[in-house]
C-alpha cells in the first residue's frame, strides 16, 4: 500500500474558468484498458480526466473546478449524521460506477485530502488513479476512521452511526448494501463529453509547479467561562466581603459619637462619677470630637483618591505606555521584591490590531481572529462571506505558518491575486503588511 504522494508529483493548474489537479507518475506507464476507459468516458461520481504529455511525461489532468478537498470543508465544522451518510453513499455510488465500467476499485483514492466535495451540496467526486493501488476495504476503513474523528460529538446518532460503520468495515464481514443509508444515494452530475473539457493553455511548454500544500498545525482549543459558571463564582463570594472592602461612614463615626455623648452626659451630671466627672467628661467629649473630625477628613481624602483613580486608570508614578502592556505581562506573577504593585487597566481599543483586511471602496475592516481564515460566499462554511458574483463559493484562505501569514487560492473561478499577480490553484504565497489581495473583482488591503 503506497501513498499517492510517493507514486506521483501532484500539482495544480488554472485555465479560464477551470481548475485542474495534475498527477505526473514517477514511473513510466503503458496505455492500458483502465486508462483508456477513464479518459474516453464520463463516469458518474468520478472526476473527469484527460491524459496529456508534458515535457515527455504523461500527466493525468483531473477537472476539479471549484470543488474542495473534504479535509478543508470540515476544517472548522463537524460532520452531521445526514452529511456523513451522504458522503458514504457517494463513495458507494462511485464504487458501483467503477464496477459498471469494469475498472479496479482498488484504484479509488479515499483519503480526505483528495475526495473532492461540492461546497454547497457536499456531493463527493472521487479520484480514480490507474497507477494507484490500495485494497478498497482498507481505503474504506481509513475513510470510516476519518468520520469518527470528525463527526459531531453533540449528535449522538451521528457518533453511534459512525462507530457502527467503522466496526462493520473493520470486521471484514459486510456487504456494501449494508453500508448504504436508507435515505438513498447522492447522484452527481458529470460533463456530457470530455472532448470539450478545456485544459491549461501552457501545460505543453511549462513545467508544473510542485504541490504547495503543507500540513497545517491543528487548531488549539479555547475555553471560557459560561454565564452559569460566572454566576457560580460570584455566588461563592461572602456577602460581608464586599461590605468590609467599602468605606462605611455610619460605622466609622459610631465610636467617636458615643465618646462625645458620654462626655456631655458626664458634664451634665447625668452620669455622676464623683469628683472626676468634669475632667473625664471634658476628655471624652474632646476625644469624640477629635475622632469625628479625623474620620471626616479620612473619608474626604478617600473620596478624592477614588475620583482620581476614575479619571486616570493608569498609575501616575510610571512612564510606561499602556499600549506596551500585553496580556501575558498582566498575568505574570508579581515581583516579590516590589510587592503586588498597582492594577493597570489595559484598554483594548489602544492595542494595535494585527491581521486585518480592509475592503477598498467601502472602508470596511475585518479582523482575522483565527487561522486558517477562509473567504468565499457560502455562509456557514467560510469565515468571511462575500456576496459579489465574482467570488467563488470557497475562494481563498489566509494561513498562519511559523508566525507568518500566507495567502492561498482555493480553486477559485475568477482568481485570487496578490498585488495584481494571479495565484495558481492551491498556490500559497507570503503576505506582507499593506499587500493588496484580490478576491475576484473585490480588493482588500492586508494590514
């Protein structure tokens, strides 16, 4: 069982209105029955293909147009039960077509990077490669493993179905009809004739570009507290904790007031304590008044301090610019030698925004918050949905690799451009600040 990448060079080409996946076998091939049947017939559920000679080498050119790899369609989305069953039925339909044309089902490529999907209908079209050989049951088992890894965890029926499918295929004792869902198969449309299928105009004279696709890092999960969890946190705070932290004038003046009243009562003779009544009364009254004045001045100073803090949330004894602070610094442990210091508010609006697209002509800014960032017009499957008719359903995407941003065309019909230069299908180019990105007729500035 050899991987497809080990058998051939994989590249992508564009021609007006079309995109092609091109496979150049590393070993010389002889024209056989399968190649002839594949190139001279329109086989349902298989990618249309033509065989061309480029620089003395045979090249299988598969028309993929705006279809996308299965792996890309579910980069940020889980597979539902209905979608999983539809995909499985599509593979079984392709198997039936291969048998109808007396072809070898072991030549079907079922890895997620090469199963082509219509972004809207999710109908699969399979790659049949005459020089590729892998037992169909092994390929099917690999596809079932992919389903288990990407099926919706919240959809219990989907998880049970995917696991049952995997167990059945792994056991080896099954019929293909048992794997087909009850909702019927997905029928894909195919071109009426291959003779009219356009090919890249420069394929006979140019060397094909190497496959630019690189394995991307898995997305890191993020977690946040839900409203329920936040409520629980605040419920755990004792009611008197906030009261102790606040300035309470009624309690602060209680003791001085009692002392002053006691002094007055002693001076008035209401509380006789012998010959010491007068000096004790005077002392208590004076202490009470002095305490009340002290508490009043203390409260006034605290109020002034609070108003100062509200006017300037940043400490006045530091010259650091608030924009120089990062979230990492804000959560660093305090320096034991300097104490806990003061809390500094980090204003989000003051922080410089990275990875922003500005649509020219509309002055609309789109902040890129995650990668890969997909651009197209199919809502729910792209991160930036554009309604312009020149935009493909899944048009392009921006990737992050080792801290650097890249622009990649995703088999667009009207092209993806970087500073006016068109990209080949799947081509990935480095993005720099202030570059102009063209998505069909639309233009964006990358800042």
